């Protein structure tokens, strides 16, 4: 028996949770990773009411499903991002200023920690945002203190939130991703250092955001073995464009055939999932494998069912004995 296979509901928030739960059960999933938008999970209600959390569990259980994690990428992004017009699509209509947006985000992430505790969960996935993403390409050359100042700003913004997570016995799992404070191995190391190794901070491992950058996505697992709190199964391909668009995307949309890289349904990209499963087994990860389904070229219902079958086919449990232990037995 392998790890539980779940479906992240973020890309399905246009559907009611009841409808999606039935579909996911029919496709063969073991559970759902609930997104904190749409009607899937309300962290404010979850923080205030254990009855609300029990109702969410009951809805899932009615379809034979469980929940191991909830996710709030949208609020997390605003905690320490440079706020602009794009961010207000994530906030309530009453939020009008950058200060209000940030205050809403901080309060919402704190509520998400409390809601996870009321759900009996140990992990919340999400984004952190970054005050220095715009400095990624160092021209004009970054001043010596700018990057360090950005990591300090990140730590000031997130440490009080992470303290609440720790108090509630919940871990925050950053999905390492371009536009976040950590987007590869080096920046992830620096984020941990900036937080002075805060025990509530770790990662939602997603290889799709690392592979096309040229980052060794298997090395990431081994480097942060004790901070892999959750795993997204998501595929990507790269090197398939016509040479007119590079890694930075050329301001093109997903599925544009000129693109150097794109997200693909599981098994249709360039990620080596067998290497990932081996590494996860080696570091002792026993949590869910959560499908984050994205592929602009494929019907999502077809893709979600295919992805569930794919994950179950590539996952395998750790051996209970050394492969040559039987030779120690005397006939």
C-alpha cells in the first residue's frame, strides 16, 4: 500500500466542493487537499468553529475521502509581496490599499493555522510572496544590502505568523516557486537561515517549478529531508518551444507553442517521478502525494483521472528488510 493520493482543489474552485468530492472519489482519489477559496474551505469559519471543520470532514467522508492538508496560496502571497493592482483580485472587495491588503493577508494566514488545528491537520501549504523577486536579474546591479534586507523583511513578516503555527502544532509548507522568497535550493537555504531555522517552516515539494529552471529537483528532497512537509505531484516539460521564448516566458500565455516550458499532465512531461519516489522513500516521507493538475492542452477531468492512476502506478512502499537479508537464514 503506497501513500494516500489526493487532489489539490485550487484549480477546481469553480466547482462546489460537494460536486468535486464526488468526481474525485469516482476517479479513485483517497482525499482532497482543500484550497481556501471558492466554497472549498473558509479559514475564518474554520478558525472560529470546530463544527464547521467537522462538517467539511463529514462531506468528504460521505464520498470515502479524507483531508491531510489545506492550502492558502492567495493570502500567503500578499504577506510580503510588493502589492500592485494584480493582488486585489485575491482580497475582499472592501480592501483598497496595500496596507489593508497586507493586514488582511496576515490575519487570514493566522486564521488558516487555527483552522488547520481545528481540522486536526498538521500541514498548511501556500506561498510567502517576496519583497525582492523584482531584483531577480541583477541589472541595474543590486546594491550589497538589498537582497539581505529583503530576507530580513520576509522574516519580520512571517515569524509572528509562524509562531502561531508552532503554537497550534501546525507546519507551514511553502511551495517553492518563482515569485516566492524561495524558488530553488540556494534561495530555500537562505529563507531558512533568515528565519533562524523556525521549526514551523518547511516546504511543499513540487518538482514542476524546479525542473524547467535547471534545478536538481531530486537533490532538493535530500537537501531538505526534514523540512519536506507535503508533496505536490505535478509535471512539466521544457525545451519544446521554437526557440523564440526562453525560461522567463516571453510574456506569452501557457500552451503557446513558442514557449520553452509548460506544465503538463502527469506522465506527459520531463519530470522523473521514479527518482522522486526513491528519494522520498530514502528521506522517510510518508505523507500524501497530492496531484496539482495543470495542463492547458488537456481536458481536466480526463487529466485528473489519468493523473490519479499514474501516481498510484509510480508510488511504492519502502522495503521492510535488506534485499539480501534472506541469505542470513540457514536452511
